[in-house]
C-alpha cells in the first residue's frame, strides 16, 4: 500500500506540469573585456569593462498554456556589471526587461511592463551595433537608441504574428503622472524578412524624456537626451548572400530644447550640450538633429570565425538662438569574432570617431566613442577591446 501511495503521489507531481504545459527557462550572457582608449581628456586609458558586444545579463522567461491557442507569458531580465558585480540600468533589479502578458498564435502578443520600444525591436537589428557588434559601434551618443540606451517603463506593447515574413508592432508608455503627457512615449515599427532579405523601419516619439523618475524614460540609468521632445525614425535593409551580409541604415533623431545628454552626464565631469565658447557662447540651444547614414558588412570566414566592419556618417544640425551650425561625425568600426564553442567566443574590436565641420562651442565638439571612459581631449578618439563572452 505504501509503495502504491508513493507511486501515485510521484506520478501526480510529475504529470501536473506536463498537463499544464508550463515552461520556465533561465538564461544569460556574461561579456567582459580589456579596453584601451587613446585619448580620455588628453590621457591614455586602460580598463576592464563589462557588456560591450552584448550587455551582461541573466533572466527568466516562461509560458503557460491556457488552451485554445492562448498562453500567458512573462520575462524578467537583470543587467549587471561583471567587473564589479553591480546592477546595471541605474541599479534596477530587472532593469533590462520586466513584463507579463498574453500570446496567441493567431492574434499576436500583448504585454505590459518595462520593455523595448519599436526602434529596438525592429530597426536596431539592421545596424551593426544592434545585431553583431554592440555598444562600441553605436551611432554617436546612441542618439537613435538602436543600442538600447533606454528601455520604456509603464508600457503596453503589441506584437503581431509573423505572416509569411511580415511582422509589425507598437508600444505606448504612460507617464504615470497627473500631467498625462509629461514623460510619455509611443512607437511603431515593422519588418519583412524573406530568404536573405530583411527590411525594417520604426518610429518613436517621447515627450519630456528623462525629466521624471517614474515616467516612460526614467532619469536614472536610462537617460539619453533630457529634452522637451525626442523623435526618432528610420529604416534599414540587410541582405545575406552566401557567407556575406551587407546592410544600409538611415536614422533621423530630433531633440527639441535639449538640456543634457546621459552619456556626457555619466562621465567623470558633468557636461552640458550648451555652447560655452565661440560665437554661439551664451546662446540657448533650440534643437539638435542627428542624421545617421550607416554602411555595414559581415563575412563568415569559417563556421567559427567572422569579420565585420561598419562606417557611419552623422550629419548634426545644431540650432541656437544665435544661429545654427552643422558639424559632421565620422565613425569607423572593425570586429573579429571567434567561437571557441557554441556558447563561448572571444573577440577583438576597434573603433575610431572623428568630428569635422562646424564647431558648436560645447562638449559635443569633443569625440566620444560609445563606451569610452570619457570624452576625448580633442575631435578624435580611438578605442580598442579584447573580450570574452559566454552564453548560458
């Protein structure tokens, strides 16, 4: 009788999950490397840095079958710094993603929580930084968020099913404030993939981004531009033929009434984007527009080894009460990646940024490769990295 009872209990315990068809997966990425920057405020810099090719993270995601093709889904994803063990994204426990929702094979997926916007979901994958290269290859100051500088809080997201390669989606992020439009966000995007072709486009608009702690884009670790309005749109195309992939991307970022930039504010000395010298000194900055033109390519030399390259031409329109100027930014990147196994790879990256054209009289005249410890002492900066990445 005892054996029969034990057998019944064990069969019930192990049969219940199979009946409910629940699934929970633990996953993660650990990315660490050694960086060298030739000019950080006029000095060389050597450091260990975490999360360049991919942000270091661990997470849980799961689903529960509810019947009729409907299931509940969730994802909790934590970002962390391998070098010092600290939380990333401004110290948030699940700063990368935290959402729950419902998914249907027929109608698509609806989720609520802290999530990615449509620029990240659709457009970013056509860029080098958003697909195979990571942070160092981002467009200047990641002005178009194709490298996930910010996530969006208080967000309702819809993602359509994949209809023969066509998919679309959108987000709306509440300000969670009595001032309904103060720090809210909305975005839409779509893609079409067939054979080796991928075409994607997206649009995002945020009002008063990073001006409050509880709004759509918080003013902690997510800060990109602090402004009255942020508008991003663009399109990209990738084509894979044999072992080679080539990409073309255009993005356009408009920042109205900019006060500061998160990358500059997180450096050793607090910087603003206001002109402090030259003919524009003392002027109020009305707007900044970044137009990014990217060409990227990747070639799989062997099943375990690839080489990738990128060039980005950024045209900046800097408009003030005393007039406007148009600096240009040239960004170059090169990467070599070798897989030691299916889950572990080592890589070498190098990036160069050079600013030419008009002077703004602000800290924007100093080169800054994304991920560097600080601004360059002049209009040029070179950065190199040797890294290791492990996925589990």
